[in-house]
């Protein structure tokens, strides 16, 4: 499967998170419930590049700069 960055995801697609940036950003993402291997849904793409994903019943907004550092594969 092709690995792309989260800023390229399309609304309505189910994806699997393959890679998170290292360091404190990774720790913060894990703290809010996002980790490598998670299957999530892209709920929305907002103006300015913000991506809203859903994991279980939790909705998480990710800014464009961070989304460019998160890699995923599509289902």
C-alpha cells in the first residue's frame, strides 16, 4: 500500500496511521489517543488545511503543519 501524509487524506476515507513525528509531538498525540496502527476516519477538511479525524467516538482536529508529518495508508 502507498504511504501518504495526512494533509493529503480525502474526506470520508478510512485510514491507518503508519508514522507519527518523534519527540514531544508524538507524546502529545499518544496522550490524546492517536498512535501508530490506529484506524481512523477523516470527517472533515477545513479551510486552512486543518484535518478532523474520528477515532471511535472522539473527534480530533489536526493542523496542517502537523498533518504533513503524519503518514498513513488508505483502506
